[in-house]
């Protein structure tokens, strides 16, 4: 999902390899997680992503 949507809910994450920011729409709490391992569409492989915070509490536009 693109970070440009204003009504986005979920967690803002950033790929530690390419720096792409996107919103991971999950209902579970990621506050305690510093990094998650997830597929990056830009890199084309699983990479570590930094959890930046709740997307609905940030200006993601």
C-alpha cells in the first residue's frame, strides 16, 4: 500500500535496504518490535523493515 492515502490505518514501516516507506495494515501491536522481516516490492525480496509507528497517528501524505 502506498503511504500517500490520508485515511490509512496500520503501521508505517521503512525498508532498511532501499528506504521505501509503506503502510503495513495489520491489527496487532508492533510497538515493541523495532524490526520486522517482510517482503519489499522495490527490492523484490524479504528484507528487514524498521517500524516507525502507527500510520493513523502520523502525517503519511
